[in-house]
C-alpha cells in the first residue's frame, strides 16, 4: 500500500444533498453547517474510544517518506503525563523488513484507520486460503529468510516476543552515528540507554560521550587486537582469536547482533575466529565488517556470521568477505559452506557470489566440467553448486546423473544479470596459516 489518500468531500461529510439527490438550497446549507459543527466532536469521541491503542492494533502510520503505511502495534509505553494520549507505540511496518520497526508518537498515526485487534491464529488460518499476488509472496519470502528455520513454532514465538523491541536505537562508532536494526541482549545495566558509544578499535561500549572521550585518551589500540593476515592498498584483514581476545569477541557479537536478526548470539567466543575487515588511514584501521568462523567444524562450515556495517554497505565489502572465506578454505585444502540459517542479506550475497564464480569458470571451460571439478577449483560445496546451477536452469538430470548445460548466450545473460563481482581478493597478499597448523 502507498500513501493514505486524502478523503474527498463526499467521503468526509463536508457536503450534503437532499433525499432526492438534488441540492436542498438554504435548508441544505443549514444542515451542512450543523454536520460540520458536530463532525469534530464525533471524530474526537471516536479517537478517545480507541485510545490508548492495544498491542496488536493495525493502523496507518506516517513514515519517514511522508506517506502513510500500514503498521501493527508491537508494544507501547507511557510518557510522563497520565492520560490515553500520553503513549508512544512501537510499530512494525507490515510492508517492510523488521529492521525498520520503530517507536512512533501518536501524531504519526491516523486514528481514523484503526482496525480492531485480530486474533493472530484466526488471521493466519484465514490467510492460507487466500491467493497471494507475486508481490505479496516476495514480501513473505523476504521476511522468512531471516534465519529461524531451525526453530519450532513455540520457540519462534518465544524468540520473537523476547526480541520484538529494539533496546538500543542508535550507536556511535568512529565518525558514524548508525541507526540499529534489531534487538541485542546487552547487559541489564544498558537497558535504559537509547544510544551507545563504541570505541572503534577495542569495541568497548559506553553510555555517555564523555566516557568514550576519556576512554579514547587511554586506549592504545589502533586496529583490532589480532594478527594482520592481509593488506592490499588501504584494505586490511585481521584474524582475532576469540579465546585470546574474549572481551573483544563478545563486544563484536553485541555490536553485530544490532544488525543481524539471528536466534543465536555466541557468548562462548573461545570456539571462534573473527576476521575483521578494515579501511586504514593515518588514524588507524577502522572496522567496516567481519565474518566469524568456527575453529573446528564437522559440517564444513567456513563462515558462521557475516556483517558489513550499514555505512559501508553497497561498496562490495560483503562480496569481498565471502570471497575471502573461500580463499581461506582453499588454503586449508577443504570445501566450505556458510553456516545455516543465513540472514536475508547473507543469502542474497551468497547466491550472487556462487553465480558469478561458477559462470566465469563454465564460460572458460565451455561447460565441459563436472560438479566435482567445480567444487575442487572453487572450494564451494557440491550441494551449493548444484542448487545454484539448478536455480539458473543450467543443469539437467540424465541417465541417473546431473549434466551441466552451458549455452554461451545463456551464460552471458546470467553473468550480466549477476552484476559486478565487487572487490577482488589479491591472494598474493594473503599471509595466513590455518588454525590447525597454528596450534
């Protein structure tokens, strides 16, 4: 839905006609005056009867684009003055991703559009019988790629209830003030903080700007606390061992959770390695994103979590991080795959990466290559290769085996659709020893 249309004069009762459909002249004018005089009182009574809004209420809300969008009230809180008007409401924009949920004031809501609280179970049951448009289905698909496939219904409800309201609205990190997307389980003493201040080097977080300024005068770190394993131009990658740098690892998880809608936040960071990508200048190495990786994974996971911070998105860093994780797998002599479930942005990034890498090789080999050979060359797991090629309709099942069908024109069309590959990893600049060999 777009903006809420302004009612026409006929809709809001500002003109009246006699019962025969003709204007009633002076008498009509008198009726008109009486109605318009009463109308605000009627509207007032209606508004006061619905306030305060109940959790679960659906209503139209003015968003930052100046237009009205449908929302659902998730939570409410009282202000300093008593009365039904003195509430703020935490709303979910039903057209958009959960990351845009926010607190809104009463004046942003169109109370004439209020719908009664709907029983969710009845609503869900009824929705299954409806035929969805392609646009609606895409919206639902996007919502459900958030990463909760491993949860049963009860656990999912519990998770959503616990994390439904963002506890931190904004953070300051280096020269950026960043709006958060999701709930993150910071220690209880930070529950009343709408804004947190992070040291961009050690990732310690504080409640007040003055605390950060005092901290920065004492903090002697100018880069993540680990080994620099890659430097190319102004880009640098640091490997941070969660066991050796436990506080940094935990702080990184708290920070990342503000932008990742996952069930799990790893407190036991000892088991993980963190690969932190930085932009470097004369002031130090500034974190732009990271991925984490289990030290020992029986499922061949070469990546657990991945995040590019919002100010640095759409610059190719996500693609770079994915490519980097596969370069580490190649150095280990293993195939790899990301840990499931993936976030919505993570899944899109991986699909793009797999598509570009595989199509480039198919084009060079003119399709004369097996899935096993593709896996050996790229370190991409065979199952990921298979699903990617199937989604591109480049694979057929003949005589009990999968056969790659790589028509050059089709490959070119898919490559064009896949877009740019982003920043390249210069493997000659990667100086790294696999963890197993380090220990």
